[in-house]
C-alpha cells in the first residue's frame, strides 16, 4: 500500500506534467487519476485479499489543483540550421531537470563540453529519486535545450550532441 506522502508526490508530478490520465496498480491497490482543469480527481481502490472477495472499497479523493505561476523563461529561438545529424539526449522519465549535482556545484556539461558514452550530463529527479542521465554517445554538446529546475517530460530532448 502506498503511503499518503507518496500519493501526494504522484499527484504533484501529474499536476505539473502534460499527462491527463494516470493509472497505477501494485499489490492489490489501484490508483487512477484524471486531470480536469482546474481539478485533479484521484480514486484509490483497495481490493480485499481474503478468499471471499465480496466487495471493492472505492475512496474518491478530490484535490483542487494548486494555482502555480509558470516561471518566466527567456524566449529561445528555434535553430535555423539543420539538426538532423545531431544526437538528441532525451529524458527517460517525467521529472525535474538539474544541470548540477547541487546548487553549489558546477554544471555537469556546458555548450562545447566533450562527452563520452558514460559521461553524466544532468540529473532528472522524480519522486525524490535523483537519476543521473548519461550522454550515451561520444561527442560535443552543441545545445542545452532545457533550463535548470525545469519540469521535463518523458522523451523530451535535453541536449543536442555533435557525434564524433
């Protein structure tokens, strides 16, 4: 069974993402969330595990979606050059992008940095788990496509790398 804090973290991640519907099933428990702006509807169902399965308890939970102002971001013009020869490092999950291991530390990479397949280029944090993202290609960082602290989606390009 998930703890209430874990459920709150999931709600927060879904609320800040472009996902409109989410389902999760684990050890007889089910969580299903649907976004309906400005609300997030959450239904938690617990399935009885006794030999006589007579009922399913449904506990709808209504949570008002918090009003969050999006941080002002500088407008980045789309590159006019052909980027088809460049490798895109993409996010393997929904989470928060961090360019460094801590606020005091320097960024893992900058534009112009040389990387190997094993080079850590950033961290994506999801539900208090910090996941190091590797370059997976040898080359040079040409462009950083996201800002530090920005929420990223699954498959969203993070970096453009000129392969060697």
